[in-house]
């Protein structure tokens, strides 16, 4: 049967708003329901969500996509940037995490509601039955990979495309049915190249 579960996560991130950078500690609570009977897949789904939060979103700077110049300045400075379709308010960050984490878990576990707070005493909630008709949803929100920034903000000559299955597999977080032990892409072949005249 499907099981209802909850997960509490805390991370620190920055927001660029009104020409100022502010670092904030966020607390999110994910209300979820399992959508597979496979315990391993359930564990992988939760681990994927945690990895995204603690390795991609932790210490990122949330910036309005319209602030393209500022986004690129942060990226050139080697900072981690997460582009947002509007000003990076708590509610929007929560909506983004609702969509992105659901995409990452690929229906093995479904988030039905998310709570987010940043110490102001206000908790914002977003659920599966709510719509954001006026919100432009970026493509990366619906991608199951680790992307968290619009690709056109980066220098395309420096971007190396890594297939999402490969990225999750390298992290030990691929789904069991996607593990292919016969894959030849990582095999190194050593050859003995001899000169035509073997006396040399």
C-alpha cells in the first residue's frame, strides 16, 4: 500500500533582491506519499531529493532571471546560481522545490505538499492541487537531472552535457532498472601498437 511520509530539511542560501545579497537559513518540510512498493527505489528517491538540496541548492544564490547581467556576474565569480522566473521570495522558492524535487524523484515518491519558512515566523505552503497560472515555469523545474539554472545564462562553450542517467549513476542514485553492467562507455582498451619493422 502507499505510505504517507514527511521529511524535514534545512539549508542556507542567498537571495539577490533590491540590489542586495542576503543569506538565509530555510527550513522545508516535504509531505509525501510513496508510489512504488520497491523499498530500494523509495530510498533512492529520498536520497536524490536530499542530494539536490544539500549539494546543489545549499549556498546557492537565488536570482531573478530578469537580472541576467547579475546572474552572469555571479557565475563568472564562481558562485552557485539558481535562476528564478521572478523575485526569489520564500513562496516561489517553495514552489520551485515542489516541482523540481517531484521531477527528480520521477514518481517513485510524490510530494503532495511542501512547507517553507526562513525564520520570519511565516510558513508558506504549496500543494499538488494548487496552480500557478501567472507563473512562467522554467524547463529545468521539470527535468529530473541536477540542473538548477537556465542554460542560456552560462557560457555554452564551457558547458559539458552529462546525460541525467549517467549523473545519477555516478552518484550511486540510478534506478535499479537503469543500471547496465554491460555498458561499454567506461571500458578502456589497451592495445599493443607495434611498428611495421619489429626489429626497431
